[in-house]
């Protein structure tokens, strides 16, 4: 092996070590929810002793002990900060984490495999907050999340929009002609179809955009790239070969911040879910309440009720606060016009430019 090849392998291992260390710290933060105190001297000594007994011929026992002890001390320091745990779906670097960093800059961001893991984790107190996508400007409503919102007792306390800016990532700077395969989530591959065809790149579906970037950093397969966020490039030490490769530049996703508690401060936007009897004019009667009160609707979506496929749930976002008399009156009247009605939350509308 040449020196440059050896150094590339060392760099790859260093990246893997740091990614694994990030995962370990996240698990340590999650463990704090189950402990009365941060320190557990007996467990710490057990871990240190086991590490010394590994018998690694190139790693001295004293160094092994000191290294692991440093990691343990750092994990305890993080736990003592009591940063709120913010759950999102996907691997680190997913667009859900991009949204989480906007919604809760002071948080610690914890990845979950599925949306239901985010909901259950917050409901059971394992996480302080959850961040989920509710609608995309191109694809419409995120069906699985809307379905979960119909059953949860969680509250919407904030929202943000994230521009979906897909990047072509590789482990080093290279020409497109050196790349044959590109991994990413099927939706991301579909949104970059023109770019892939133009550059004769073979799309390979992966379970997650950030997961594809993580795999690329760990395995470094020859002639391979990934489509993911710019945050993934930062987290996994990848090179951005091209930015903004999506076919439609107006691709944005709206994310919600979920909490077990209602928002205590004032808000100017309200979200509700309701179901009406499956009779002519019932939905019109509901919408007429808002029209007569001069309240602007910002979103309306529907999906079949799982318990009664003949009826539908309607998701409604509108301007105004449940503390306003006209809004409070409408919510009271809705109780009589609907089969069911749930206030998801009242929160500040996101009026910033999407990022």
C-alpha cells in the first residue's frame, strides 16, 4: 500500500469513530431519563475493567482505560446539561434534523427509525419533543404522520418550513464520470431524476437520505455517491460535488414540533382535526363558520377514517388563536357539527424564509 492509500484508510476509520461516538453520546443522553443520578461508579468501573481485558496488542491497557474514562466523563457532562431531547425520523443529517435544529437550537437531536417511534417516545416521556413533517409542497400531506396525529394526545407547539435542497455527496472530490451509482431515498431519487439521467447516474434506492450518506462515509464503495442534505456532508465529512440538484427548486417541507404539554404563550395559528357525518353539506357547514367569521384557512387536507372508511378526518389550519372570542366560539360550535373534533395546538405561525 502507498502512503496516500494508508492515510485514506486512516481517515475513513477516524470518520467511523466519530460517527459511533456521536451515537454513543445520544444513547447516554437517553439513558439519563431512566436514572436518578448521572454517575454510576460501579458500572463505570465494570466498563473500564472489561475494556482493559480486551487484549488488544497495539493498544496499551492504560491507554484503553484512559480513553474510555474520558468518553464516560464527557457523556456525564452532556447528561448534566439537561438539554431537551428532540426526536426526529431518520439518521443524523436527515431533513428532520435540519428542522429540529431550527425549532429547538438548544436541543440534543435523537434519530428514530420510524415516525411512530417519535410519537411514542414523546408520549412515554423518553423524549422531550418530537419533530415530524406534515406536508410537502410537491408530494402533499405526509400520510403516515397525519394518520398518527389523529390518535395522539400530543400537542403542536411550533412549526417551521425547510427547503429540500438535495446535494450530490462523495467521500472525496471527483468528476461525475467517476461515479456510476447514487444511493438515496426513493423520493429523493425521483425528485432528482433529470440530474441523474443527464449525468448517466444509476439510482439505487436506500431507506433514508441521511442513511445513504452514513453508509457512504462508512463503506466508501468505489464509484458511488449519495443524495442527501448539506448537513450530511458536514456530519459525515463528505464532499459536496453539486448542490440544488432537485428538478423543482420550490420543494419545501413543513415540520411540526410536538410536546406532551400545551404551549403556554400566545399563538396566531391553530390546527385542528375533525370528522363530520357522511351527509351532504356537513363539511360546507363547518367551513362556512370560518368564512362568516372572516378567518383565513391556510390548509385543509382529508384522509379516510381507519375505524370507519365511509367517513373522513379533516386537517384544518387557520389564522387566529383559541384565546380569541371568535375562534373560541367556532370551536364550541364545531363540537355540535362534527362527530369528533380535536385541537392539535395554537402556536406562532412560521413567517420566516424557509431554509
